[in-house]
């Protein structure tokens, strides 16, 4: 679902990037952000993407944990 937005290939946890969102459509940030948010929610809820979602959440938890561990 998420990869269909920009015509990318199959879902890839490493390819998920939030860095380019604001620069892709500067004239319509609200709508673009809403579409991205809704697409992420659909991806997280998609039963066919369960394995990829679990990998993504595991990566996110490790990433967040490392940030808090370094800042403590």
C-alpha cells in the first residue's frame, strides 16, 4: 500500500523514509501529509504486510531505544 504512492517496488523496511516528504510537494503539504499518514495506517493494518510490519516495528523499537539509551 505505502509503496504504491510513489510507484516504488515491493515494501522494504530500509526504504521507508520520512525525510523527503516536505520537499516533494511544498504547495500542498497538508493534503500530502494526510495521504502519507493514511497510507502508513493502511500498511500497518494490512494483514498481507504483517511480516514486513513486524520487521519495521522491531527496527523502530531498537532505534528509539538506542536514542533514549544514548541520551541518558
